[in-house]
């Protein structure tokens, strides 16, 4: 999956901050008209969602903003538990036997 250019993300963010209820279709058209950037409305929608660009005061925007924040928080704290699981005592003893000093 190709990555979205940083300048596209910045433009989408600026447009949403300036006009919080601006939809993805209009933003895609404005990017082309103002900056000569061609992106699909789906790409704009993904940018809005991934970066939590919900600045409106409507209940829907508040809910989406909360959901986006929870998702971002979960992604950054979601560590594969298996990477940090400790082996049981029996497994540890087999892997790291203590020397017998008797």
C-alpha cells in the first residue's frame, strides 16, 4: 500500500481545521484545484480517519474524535505480549540451568 505524501496530510489537516465539516470529496477537489494534487476522496477519508481530523462540535464528530484517539492510543501501546512473556519456572530452569555447587 503506497504511503500518502506528508504534504497531502498537512493540506487535509489544514483544510479540516479551517472548515471542520468539509467532506472528503470536496477536500479532494480542492487539493486538485488549489494545489494540483490528485488524490481520491477515499485517500482523503483515510487521512482524516487515521489522523483523527475530526474538529467539529457535533455529537458525531465528538464520537469519531474519541474513537480515533482510542485507536491511536491502542496502536502505540499494543505490544505483542509474546515478546515479553516470561517462561515458566520449569522452562527457565531448562534454558538456564543453575550450576550444581555440591
